[in-house]
């Protein structure tokens, strides 16, 4: 069953990924360099997104019907996603074991952040095609792994992992940090022949501005730009050539 669902959709199937990044240095809110791209064997059957709004109510004796609530702000998003791993068609493989270890490591401090005297676990970005609502920079607050099938040597060959992701807040999308005004930030879907340099030239008239596009999208290797990828193009005033 699982094997068929992995191979039967053909090349048109867009697979979910979890990009695992080094935490940033200093006070930056952009992820550091890409450590690993975790590819899903099977796309999630379901995932849940949660966002809460904070309201404050101060009781007042003179108001019989109660005081008017005061909006205090929106909390960062939370996402729970289930990952199914299966290598039962290769009983001698340790693929499942290694992938679970990679997910568990998302709750561990990275050696590079220790060297930078800013110890922190990795930052991650979940991506699944054009599902932009579920794409945000986050940290992994919990990993639960359940092993359900083992090889004759005791190595797990099937597992279900549940990840809890918490958004790392950044400034409001499309907001100019100096004026607070909305800026012309937009999304571009990559087509054959696109490169970061050509996009930067077409959008800003300066091919050297490709670095700002790469930074805005957490791209560590600009030479690997897959067709169909959605890129956020920063507003002109946000670009640093």
C-alpha cells in the first residue's frame, strides 16, 4: 500500500520538504546556511495550523455589561505535521533510522552556533508546492517518533513522526521597517531559464541584487533553482545590491 502511494503519482507529484538551516548570527531573523533538506517519502495526509489572537479585558465596576476587550496582537503560528517513513521494500536499509535521527537533531544545539557563542537548535522552513500559508520560518518544539516495523536485525524500517513547529516572528510581510507603509513585495513562480541574476535584473535593473532574493527565500545554493518554485521578490527599498 505504502509503496504504491509513493511511486504511483508520477513526476507531477510535488513533494513536501523540510529545509533545516543553521540559526542566524546576531539579531537577524533570517535563517542561516542550509544544513540539510529533509525530503518526505510520502506527503502528509493532514497537517494542522493554529494561530491565536491575544485580547485583554480589564474588569470595571461601573460598566454593567462588561468592558470592551482590547486587542493585544496576534501570536505566531503553530503547525503540527505527521511524517510517514517506510523502507520496507529494502529490509537491510537504515534509511528510516537516519531520517528519524535527523528530525530529532532539530531539537539539539548546532556545533556552529556554539562556536558563534549563540547556542541554538536549527531553524526550519516547511515547504509544499504552492501551499504558502504553511510556509514560514520556525523552530521544532517537539518530535515524537513511533516505530511500527523492524527488520530481522532489529533496525526500524517503518516509522511515523509527529513534528510540532512554532513560527519565529518576523516583521509583517510587505511592511517598510522605517515608515510602516506597505511595499510592493510580490511572488514569482520560477520558469525554465530563470536565474536569480536574471530575476534581479528584470525586477530591479541590477543583477547584483540577486543576493537579496536569495536571502529573502533562504536559498543557500543559487545554482539550484527548481522550475515551479515560488520566490518572494522583496520590495525595491528592501533590496541590498
